C-alpha cells in the first residue's frame, strides 16, 4: 500500500511561520498561526505588541530574555493583546510560537533597540 505524503521545508517558509493566513503557508487558516523559530545568540526582536492576537511561545531549547525575564527550555510564555514584549536570545534558541487569530499586520513596533 502506498501512502501519499506532502513534504515541505521550514526553510522555504517566511521566518519559520508555516501555518496561518499568509503566503507561503502549508495550511491557510484564519484561526491561528504556527511557527518554529531559531535564533542565534544575540538575536533580538524589539519590543512590539499585537492589538488583536494572543501569542504563545514555547522555549524548546536554549535561554532568552523576554521583558527582562529569563526564560528557558520548557517555559511557555503567553502574551495577551496589547501587552508589549521583546525577545533576546542569550544563546542558540529554538521556539514554537502559536498566535491566534491569524491577522496580517497585527504587529506594532514599540522600539528598535538591541539586547
């Protein structure tokens, strides 16, 4: 028996985002977005907020600082709409991020500083 399987590459997605209401996406969906993100030591995402979406980040490996709080492997961080957050990788970090709902242009920069 043959099973048909689609295989895509995370590297062909935009910044690790592979499910959501955007292109490219392996599953277009307005309800949520999913990403696997990899960071090198010193990588920084400046303070930003989402006006409508909730963002949940799971630290799979490594350590980072979010809003001056140390987060590490196994931590799950929930950022509610309107809350400001930044992210500074302290070493190599891998995260899984789920954001819901999937809304384009719902990321608003608050600063552009580095960590």
